């Protein structure tokens, strides 16, 4: 068991999310930083979709009631196992009774804890992710609270392997272009891009957008100049996916994230490319972001460094585990 | 031959409009039916969804209101070729009947949960009883399930009881609220802020995450609201 000792708002159990049930109105949920989940599981030799705890409010503390290998990835939360500091993107062995604490990161927004074998929670519509708005999935369909006891998949755990090693964090392995202090993410034009006047299109690409304080797993509000259309555009309700940037009539763009509704009806100016969604998932409210327009071909090619990185982590982790 | 073509030309022109196809990031494509909303265009969307959902690399086909979003496992290599295939299919779709099931939903109209009924009556210049009579007398078609789990976008609301969405949503509107939003009606599935107007409440569960068929309503189903009780 994993016992939650300290948890503030909105820390949840997540995996990669629900696939194939959008047609029933069910959004994917799932981790905001999929690289952190994949690497956290890869280090331990888990299935890469094993459920983890996503921590976005700090400090967060758990106690292990049994011996258990685990990993901490995502933002550097200066994790401590008892009195021992852990490097970021690291796997380690906890003994029964050990307490793991994650602290507020200086950079990045979300830390991830994976466990050897994963968390033993029921699959709901094919996933263990918490669907907060509907109250199902994860642990009792809700954020974690002090006193919760999360079962571990001990029976299904992979054979024991060595721990005490780490992976190169992806923001070092795959450096992002930085525009001054702002994160730069790549984006593709979306369906209504051409309806915006050239001046508004230019404004979208040139603005240093501030991620508004009312931003969460559902979406990021972008504070900056207003992106206005010459006349209102009525869209019929249609499917949207994480990364899409919609512009409501007031002109303040919103980037949809993991918990976003399955449908939207606002004009879409652009969509963040898949390869950069994890970076955006680590952007804090109050930080700045700029968008760089890319072609479809460039957007697809942008996944290559990510996949190469994951492959490298997979190979080295397997070697270390076998030592 | 020439005369035959001339005779056919106007007909071809009306059906030959292409859908609009645009990408949403690297893994999704939106196909929008041309022209106004019609139930015929909506059923073409359902037919398109049935076929493309079995295409390789298509993870899911998600119907919206006269549109369809495709989600892919991997970024498609050739968007142009894929778009052309979708356009060609659009013009050669087999007919799909509206052959969904009929769902009857008992409603407690008015009362505590239907707190916007007086406002709807005032705005439409009808009595509250007339609003209820018109709403419960209609037959509705489920266009799409979207927005929240199991929430059906219902087509077929009588224009006499159209009611614009609120500019300030009601906080914590109860799950089960029977609502009117613009030219649409629906049953709220989760308790949450909601900009639609509540005229009643239904106890019938709309969504069960533990079921393989989690949503009571599916695209193409017919819905009738039956007066269970009126509380004025």
C-alpha cells in the first residue's frame, strides 16, 4: 500500500488517458506530461502506461507500507526519501515505513511518482486516469487526500531489477528553443486561422503570452492582446483535442489541455504540435509562452527526437536494471 | 448525351459541394459538412463515421454537429491523399437510415430543478404550461454525444421555445437537469456550471462509466420527453 500523508488540492492518479471514448463525450484525462510518465515507468521496467500519481500542489508526502521500487520524474521537486535527497528523474528503493516527500519545484509545474508494477486501481473505460469532472477513474474518482491508501500491483510486478539510477531529463536531452525567458512551442495553423486578419495572425505569433492564473488541467488561458475577428464566427459544436488553441469572442485565447471538454465551438487559430505538448504541460500559471508556426511535415518530424530519447532511456534502463 | 448532362447539372451542383477538411494538430482532422444544418447532412456524417472508423491508423471517429473529427494513432503521412479519399467517400456514401432506438425520458417539469421555466415562459411569451406542452410534444434526434460523458446534442426543438444561453452560467446546475440552450435541448449529465436554461429534471441515468456501452443516448437515437409531473 501507499499511504497519502499530505496532499493539497488536485493531485490525482493518472495514466496516459482514455482512448476511443470521445464519441461518448468522455475526454481523455491522463497525465499533463506524458514523457514523465513514460520514463518513470521505463526506469522501473513497467508497462509504460502503468498508473502514477501526478503531483501539482506541494508539499506532497506518502508513506510506503511495504518495500517498493519507485521513480520520481517531471519537474524537479527536490524529492526526499526519508533524509535522503533524490536526483531528478531517478528510481530508488523504498523500505516499508519510508516517507517520500515532493517539494514545490523551482521550474516546471508537475512531478510524477511511478511504482514498480503500477497502482492497482480498476480500469474504467480502459484507463486508470481520474476523470475529475465526472468523478470516476483514478482513486474513487477524486483528488487524493491525506489518509488515502492506494493498493500496488504486487502480483503483476515485473521481476525485480536494480534501482538507484536515473534518466537524463528531457528538457536537457531535447533542449527547447527559448525566446528570452519564455518557453517556445511549435504550432500548426487550425481550421479558422484564415478568418483572422493578417494583423491578428501576426499578433498571435509575435506575442509573449502569459499563462493566466485561471489555468489548470482543463486549459490554459493566455493573457495578452485581444485576437479579434472582423465579425463573429458561429461554429457548430465539433470535437477538439488537447493542444488546440480556441479564441472565444472576447479575444482571449485558450489552449485546451488534458481535462478539456471533448467538444468546442469557438474559432480555432492553431494547435500545439504533439511533440511539444509535454513542455506545455509543465508550464506554470504566470509563466510566458510564445508560439512558432511550423509546417505539417515539420510537426511530424518534431516527434523524432522525442522517440529517439525514449528509445535511449529504454535501452540504458534495461542495462542498469540487469546489472 | 449533352442534354442529359444539362438536365443533371443543377442536381450535381447541389450535392457536389466538398466538405471542409482541416487539421487540428498532428493527430486529428476535422471534416465539416458543407452548407446549413440538415438532418440529411447529419446522417451523412454518421455514415462517414461508420466507414472511416475502420480505416487503418484511425483511432476514433468522433461525430459532432454536421462534422466529424478523426483521431489518428500516428500522424498520417500524406494529408492530401487522405483528404482526397475522404472527399471521394463523402460523395459516394451509402444511405444510412435514422434507425436508432427510441428513448423515452420522464421529466418533472418546473419545480426546484426547473428554475428557469418562468424566464423561458416570459421570454417566449407563452404560459409555463405551454412551454411544457411544446417541449414534451416534440421528437428529438441525437446528433452527437459530446461535451460531457453521455451528453446528447438533440435536434428538433420547436422554434417557439428557443431560448438563448445565459451570459453568466448558473453555478452547480444539478445532473439530470432538462435544459434549453439556444435551438437545442438536452439533459445535463454532471452537476456543474451550466449556461443552458433548466426547465425540469429527469432521474433516468444517462451515463454509466462501468458499462461497455456507457452512454444511454447514441447518435441517431430518437428522444421523447414525457411529463412525469408538473410543479408550478
